C-alpha cells in the first residue's frame, strides 16, 4: 500500500508511477517489482510470475517477476525460506473434523496455495471457501500453524459463554474464518474472569458452524 492524504490505501489507481507502467516495464525489460501483500490476486497478469512472502506468519510483500510466461505462483515463508509452488492440478477434498487443524500461512493463502498445501500434508478443507485444513494424523509443516483439536461444540454464544465459565477461562484467543463475529467484542461480552487461558477457532464445518477448542503444536 502507498500512503496518501487519506492514509494507507489499496486503490491501485493511486499508485505513482502507475501499476500498469511498472508491470509493463518488468514484462518488457525483465526484473522484479515488489508490492505490499494486499495486492489483489486478480491483478497479477498471467505472463508474470508472482511470489508472496511472509515473515513469522506475517504477510510482508508480493513480488512480480518478468518476463515470465509460466504464470508461476508461489509462497515463501521466512525465516526458513521454504517455498511452496502452486500446483494448479491440486484439489483438496472437503470433509469433517479431524484431530489436527492447520491454519495456512498468510503467504500461502494469498498465493491461493491452500489446495497445494492440503494435498502435500494429506489434509482436507473444512469448507470449500475456508482456508482451515484438517488432518487425521499428526502433521508438521513450515507452511502453517498446527493445532490439536481438543473438543468441539456448536457455535452459539451462550454455549461458548458456558464453556469459558465452566473452564475458568480468563484469557481467550479467538480465531475465526467465515463467521460474522468480532473477536474483541465477543471477548467483552463473554466477561472473562477466570485464571486459565485457551484458544478457540470458530469456523464453518460440514456439520454447521462450530467452536473448536485447540492447542498449538510446536513443530520446530
């Protein structure tokens, strides 16, 4: 993003020099140009290669390379430097909960590399448009954060409120995708007052929206 008088913006028409001029130069003369990670995926031309980069699970940039022609899309995760190239033929299945949940790295998500990752780790999506992956066997990958699913229940605020009360939760990390809820506001409404901590994931599943109680797995 560039900073204008209105603050940071992703209106590509505000870029100076223009996005079209920069990408045309890369296309005709070769080289690389870097943008912030929020560059819309659909703006990347088929004749340029693109690499999305994250650093410690924080998306930091996308670089466009030319002259390309291969339309290669990839994700690079730092500090390890591991690189996952999109396999256009990869297609993840959709299925029910497993014992292990994988939240793909932001670079993987922005590169639309989730299906490639799912096939690589033997996982499946919880829902077609949701980036969370689930596995039945333990998995280690540099391309995402792995959680063990400890329990799950239907997503209803009153059920979550009862759960945090029964488990003496005072600190609650709330992760969510595909559910219209603001984690900060939800935490306030839950009136957390206990001494324990927990992480929950609220997500669509084939069985409906559910709350997953999870534990981060350190994979090295």
